[in-house]
């Protein structure tokens, strides 16, 4: 059974989460630019292939943007759980989340078994 996180563990995971939040914020800004800003150098008449490529690139950027925004929200909520004293506890079973899982996914809400069950139920 995993042990409860120590204050040093919490500081380490907080630093990981803050770094991840900073990276995601930059990625989101870049993706917003890719998805919503035109370069202003487009020829007056685009070929259908160019229009299709631009449309695909914009759709791809929007999908990445949605994923990164969801992850950023998870990171912010994990930082809130650190402040509340509930970080590292599975939201489903209440048991401590193993450190290797938190190291891989510092914003994890659930232990692997509970997360697996939730995904299978979806």
C-alpha cells in the first residue's frame, strides 16, 4: 500500500505542476496563434489544396488547444488540491495514489485501478 505524501513530496509535485502549468500556458498561446491568426500574406485566390491544408492545420491546432486547455485545468485543480490538503489521494477510493503515477501524471485524480475502471465504464 502506498504511503501518504510527505511535505517534501508535496513541494516536489507542486514544482512539477507549476512547471507544467507554465509550459501548457505557452503551448496554448502558440496554438491560439496558429488556429486564429492568419499570416496576412495569403494570395487573393487560394487553390482548393491550399484551402484544405489550411483548414486541416487549423482543425488540428484547435484539437490540440482543447486538449491542452483541459490538461491545464487539471493542473490548476491539482494545485488547488495541494492547498486543500487532498493532493495525492484517489478521488474514487480515497487511498494514496502511488508516487510513480504522480511522477508520470502529477495532475492525476485517481489511482490506476480506479482510473482504469472509470475508463472502462465510459
